[in-house]
C-alpha cells in the first residue's frame, strides 16, 4: 500500500510542526524571490535551456524547505542552478555541507563556471564517482534529484536505488518531473517497495511546462 500524505508531511518531521505545507513552500520575501528569479533567468539565458533547469516555482519550494529544515547535508543530484540555490538558502547558516553531483563532464565544467561567477568555489562530483563512493548522510539531510537529460529520464529513475538508505535513515527527497510517466512509475515503485510516504507538491510546483514535484520520505518515530 502506498501512503500518500496530504498536508501532513510535518507530522512525520517534528522539527517542522509549526508550519503549514502550502504556506511555508510558497511564501518568500520579495528580495529573495527577485534574487532567485534573476539568477534563474541568467542561468537559463547563458548556461542552460529553461527545460533543463528546475522551475521558478520549484525553486521557491526548495528554498523554503532548506530554510525551514536546516539540513546538515544537501545532496544535489543534477548540478547547476539548484547548487547555487542551495548555497543561497544556507548563506546565513553554519554547518551545512552541500554535495553537488552531475553525470556529464561537459555539464560539470559549464556549471562550475556558473558557480564560480557567483563566488561559489564548489567542485562538482561526477555521478559515477559518487555512485562508487557514496558518502553517509545524517538524519534530516535534503536531497534534490533533478539529474539527467530531460529527454531521457533513465538515469534519474535508476538513481533512486542509491537513495534508499538515505531516505530510510531520515533524508527528505525532492524528486522533480513527476509529470513524466516513467519518473512517476519509478517513484511509485521506490515508495511501494520501501514503504515510504510522499507528498504531492503539484499545487505549489506546477509550471507552464506541466512539470511538478514530489517529496518522498520515511515515516519517522516521534519521541
């Protein structure tokens, strides 16, 4: 049985109990919204086509999740704008480690150029290297999975198996492009086989291209 969570994600993560999902994922200070939109526009104009980058609506949801969850580690599968966004969201906090991963050396070089332009000296890890030497992620870590070519989601679907123990141990997974049937099918299989839960974020991440996201997580014991 697949357990969908409707407006109750916070019940499973006590450190978020004071927030309402559709409120904390959409409200944002004007200056932060403008900064995110500006850098996103720059990224799409100069480094990546819009369809390759996560949407503005999903960006705001990710920004708020990072700010409220304060994850000890952010694992960004699919480097680029979301890596910048992770650094921007944690700019006033201490102790967050950001791990950026991508599957193409050409894409890595392009995204490192973009990050360096924004004074982020981050080395992006090749996916195969990450796969062979997957680090430990502590409870409460945040994973953004937007990896792979938008014309072929095979890598994103197969990457879910690498994330099983992370989610089981308390990491929160933000999975984009659920509108694609193959991604949704892989996500449902991942949830079903591991007895995970999910929250549909269509209402806050749906964009003009029809893209939207899910949060996937394990039910946590409250004590």
